[in-house]
């Protein structure tokens, strides 16, 4: 079965851990009848376990059958995920990065260290089908699971924290010369299902093109066609997941970048829609869709000299678009553009990637700080993922032997 070992190679969270001496007992002989080890209530044990990092929980499954059953239960997995996701210090979140040079590779680093520490290290990841000569693309991350695309047609759902992955069935339709494809990864909360949307575009003569859309559901482990595509040619790469929908920027035709729009597909009813844009103003602008917190955002690169971040604070309401940040480029404006913001710290700073550097921008005093990251060069993509116990394998699929 397509899967890796079960124990994470590294989870370098700075979250404080319980000490090894929860209680101190006086030195005494085991024959002393007055010596009793206190037994914690089961409810309290559960509450303690729910707040532990994934790597520790993977080890604790070996303590007893009851602990194995508890930690493996769907209720525990969901509650642990919720507690970790709501940690405002980001101690359970990491940033995954894709690289092209000198070879194709994935790395990750601690998000809390980037935001609040002094130095962090980017660590190499052993991902499915790792090959320095094969391209790897981060489609998206939901609830600790990452969707990866290797080369043109190999798709994986992968949880690096528990080192489990699933290879998806082949998704590509029969395509002719002159085509491209985009994917998006999201979660259908109503049906408790993880879904991947693939958009495949084939170009013809005279600027014509045909679009075919397919959607994959983890529960059915299969692809289906989706009709009534509402957009044009896609501008951004992977779909951005917000409010139960995946979003892409599209334009009317190949090479026509003056007019563009934001389209969406609802993962619950699989219907298409459009999102109205903010009023950006005039001038040559490069647009990139992103997600900031739980909100859809647009990052505008103005002639690669400065950037603005617009956030839709009330989803679906055009008037709620708000220009949150205006950031100057730090150096060499002709070489790099800003990526969409990754997150906001509890101090109000936003974290971005600009070429080969991370940046923390503080809107209060218009200052920029540069977190030091070792083993890091210019990355192609950056995505936040949360450490979780969510498994991409179906319950009916056999699990491989654990390490």
C-alpha cells in the first residue's frame, strides 16, 4: 500500500512539554503499604493527551491498548486538530517550501520560530516519490494533509506529521498538444470529505480553448466530471480554499491580462460562482490570490516596486474588501515579486516570502524584519500546514508496518 513509516522525522515545536516529574514522592520501599501512586481520572488523561504534539502521541499509542484506541479514534483526532489550530502562538504549525534549484526539493521549518524566534532552520523532507529530477508542486494544505503534484499526473495526499500518504488515481483526461492544468485542494465539511479539483485546458487555433473539470473525493476514491465551468484561462496556480470554496483568478483568453475575475467552486454542491474584486486603482499590476487567516486576499505587485494586500473581511460582500497593507520591495525589484502573505502574528505583523528571504512587515511603524533561516534559498512556493493526526488512508485500506 502506498504509505510511509508512521513516525514523523522531525517536529521541532517550541511548545512547552510536561516535565518528567509531575509529582514527587518521598523515598520509600515498595513494601511500605502507605505508598500509593495516584491514578488520574480518564477525563483528565484525555485532556492532557489532547494538548500534546503529534510526535509524542505517536509514541504514546504504545503505552496500552486503551491509549491506542483513544488516540486513533476519530473524535480524538478532530478535537486534537481543533485545539492545535486555535493555538495563537502557532506552535503546531509549520511552513512547507518547494525549491527548483539546485534540484527539486521540499523543506519545512517552524512557523512559531519564524514569527517569534531569532533563528530557524529549513529541514529537508522525505516526501512521496522524492526525486531531485522530478518537479514537485504544493497544491494545498488542509487539516494537516498536503496535496502534492509530482510531474504532470502523480497526485498524493500526504500527512508529513504521521508520515502517511495516499496516491490518487490518474486524473488527466485525454489531452492534445498545447494544454495546461491546475489543481485545488479543499475540505467538504458537510460530507466530511477531502476533495481535489483539476482544471484541464486545451488550446486550439485562433485563441480558442476547451476546458474540462474533474473532482476527486477521498471517500469514493474516484474522479468525476464537473460541468458548467464559469471561467476563462486560469492565471494563478493552485486554487485557494476559503469558506468551503476553491478560488482561481481567470482571464478571458490567453495573453489577455487586462481584464480578469475571481471564480469559485463550492465543494459541497460543486456549483460555480464568482467573487467581486476590490477597486485597486490604476497602473500595471500583477495580481496573486491568497489566504490570510480565514479570509480571501489579493496581493497586488505594482511594477515590482511595492505591494498592497487587500482582504475580504466579510466573504461575498464586495464592500468588505479592505486594503490592509502597503509594503515596499526590499531589493532588486526586477528580480522577485512578493508572494501572498502566509499569516499574521499575534502582534499584527504579517509574514511573507520575497525571493530568497522571509519578511515580517509591521503596519504600525511600517518596519520590516528579516527572520534568519538557515539551509534556505529562493523558494518557489510556501504553504502553512498544521501538525495533525488526520490520516489520508481510508479505513478499508491496509496500513503498512510502523517503524
